[in-house]
């Protein structure tokens, strides 16, 4: 299931989502997708973008370095947050002042 | 070579703490009564898949199976394809635990010791030395997982050797937090077998992010050990979390650099002991990586360098094993590691065979040629060059997903018109690398038809 190039209104990135998408592409060295192509409501892990657990650690580090928050897997909100670009961005916004 | 025909499932005094479960201490007596109760409830089959993700539940399930005379199957990964293949090869089996579509049974009841009035009355099960307790599967270049048989005496003697190799400096109970799953040998030997035979208590947690690790460490008393792997430890070191109070970090599954070991020791005021072993033999050796390059071999083993790898001999192994590593002996019980056999790769601590992965790539419908390999400059990911006129890179990834562990999925996949094969059909490393450089150098996204 590949939604590349098929943007709908709901899948347009906000400014902060775009910034986060750029962070994802850069910190994970994703070579075959550009930040603008990450659909905000596609899964990041498993299907969709297809990130794995090594990526989770790398990305968590990049998020810590940029937004100064520490992710926790035990946090129920965190489990949902990592689902899509949109939910991850919302989690970051909620947890930074 | 063992003198005991039977030995107890656990070698601890009844009042000794063996685990922390949901923040509460569990002593050996309570553990025995819970394991006995669970053993009585297990369906009657020869083999069991233990998919409990909670470490204490895995421990209970593992020991209950041993008590009931059942053998735990340990698959090399959690892919449906792998589990289905093993289940059809071992039809007299069932699944404990697991989530989602794995259809596992959860036979545990919370804080279960309801069947006995006093935990101390529960009989201590003894296990025959030659009982087959586990089969640990490794994926190899044949495509089919190979079976490594673990008998009770192998697990016990191996653990006694590990205690000697790793825990001599601790004379009070060591409290262990592990980031690694109990379903593979590294996690099994450290977080499941150690509390049975050593003065060790394990946390039921499996922390993932650096902050989770800090929380888990704080949840157990000193002295504390962290059992982990370089991928996690690297993230931990760089995260800046205030980890304190870890007396020793044990690292295995992939090589650790001296730089990372030093950085961990400096930042967290701790000692890092790197451990070398494999599924076939169990833990073999250890070293203090921040200051030495030679390994200390466990005195249970004898190593003989050979053509195909190294022969490992030990009294407690049911047969000699050959490991795909090259070593050079440097004195009694000291050796230098020279590298792995070319076919074997290690990505984030998972072992794979390039031959196997290439066969799977070529088996995809629409792929007429291709190569998957480990580019020198990014050892943490595989890359692929593929000839597939009617496919997109994402089609190839999607086709590989059900066949291989996620860490082996190539990133990136580049489509090329043809591969630089020689007349013999062989692909020279240098030719592949320079093609990769050419393609990735000329633009971020290059799709060719």
C-alpha cells in the first residue's frame, strides 16, 4: 500500500509536521523518500514507512537532541504517539513547553 | 561428562529473592510453588513455544515446561513464516503467551500460589541431566533453521561456567535488568538461567528507551547489572539520561568498540564487560573492552581454529560445534577475534546469511537479477541493487517482509538496468560497491525502469 504522490486534503503536512518529517529522513538516512512524501496519517513502523526498532532508538535520540524530551515505551501515550507522523508530532508538542 | 543423573530445577535457598515482579520480591519458595502449579496446567504436548514477553512469565513458563518434561522451542525470529514452519515440523506443540494472532495460551494466574497453603511445602522438582529442555534455532545459509539441542545438564553446567566467568566479583545478590528478550540465548543465559543457579534476582521488565532503562535500574536495589547490546547501549550513552548506580554492564550480540565501552564507563561510572558467544555454544568468553582487545575464554571450553571457522569443544555440550568466527589463540584461555566468516552478517545483534538473503531476493516474482550486501560505510544496514523492470523498490521490500527479519530489509533498494557480473557470473565486491557509489552519488532518489 503506497500512497506516495497521492495527497489528499487530510494528508497535508503542517509546518511542524514537515519539520519532524525532515528530522526523520535526516536522522535515519532514508534515501528513497523525501520529507514531503511522508503522509501524516500513514503508520511509521511496520507498514507504511516501514521503520523498525533500530530506527525507533535512532529517532528517539534525534528527538531528544532536538526537542529535549525523553521517550518512554511504558508511557501509554507514547505507544500511540509513535504511530504516525501526526500523532508523534502531537506528542512532542504536548511534552515541550 | 556429568556426575549427577538428576538435579533440582533451582539451586537457591527458599528465602532467597530470585525476581522482582510488578515491583514485588519473589523468593525461591514462591517461585517453585508457582512453577509447579503451572506445570500441572500445561496441555500435554512434547514441545512448546514460549512467547511470553514479560520476563517473569517467560521464566515461569520455561521452568514449568522443564518440570513437565516438555521442550521449549526457541525460533530465530517472530515472523509468521518461521513460526508456521517450525510448528509444522514439530506438530506435537502448542504456544504459551504471545499476543495478537499468535494464538498462545495464557495459563498464568496473577501471583499464583493458590494451590498450596504454605509455599515452602511445594516439592522441589528434580530434572534428569539428559532431559531435552530447549531447542534454539539459528537461521543459516540453507534457508531452513538449524536446531541446537539444549539438555538440562548443558544449561546447568553452562550457567555454572558463566557464573565463574562473569560474576566472581559479586559476593552479595546481583540484581539484573535486561533490555534483551528472554527468547534468545543471550537473554536466556543471563536473565532466565542465572537466577536459577546464581545469587541473582531479575527484573520482570524489558526496558526499551534510555529513560525506560533508567527507571528499570532504579526499580531494583544495588548491586545492579544491566544486560544489553551495543545498539541499545549506544543510544543510552548518547541520550544524556542520568543513569546511576549500575555496577556492571554486560554487552553481547554484536561487537562493541573500545570507544563506546570507554564512553559508557566514563559517563555512567560503571564497568562494561563484553561477552562473546553464540546460540550453538552459549556464552564462550568475556573481556573488559575499555582496556583490552584479547578475550578471556570460559574454562569450560577448548577452541581449535580451523578452515571453516573454529571448533568448540566442551564436556557439557552434546557435540562439538563449529562457529563461523576466526580466532587466534594467545595463550591458555586467551584469544584474539579475527572476524566472521564472509557469508555471515550481524545487523543490530541479529545474525543472518547473505547467501540466504540473496536467494530470497532472487525468488521474488519480477526480479530478474539482484544483489543484497553490506556496504562498508554503513555496516548497520544492508543495501540492494536490483534488476526488476516492472517493479518499484517498495514492491521489493513488501515482497521481502514476510521472508526476513525487519533488520535485514535493505535500505536503500536501487533499481539498475543490469549488474556488473563477470563472465563466470560472479560479482566482484569492488564492482558492486562502485556501482552503489555511482548511483547514490548522482541524486537522492534514482528510479530506473
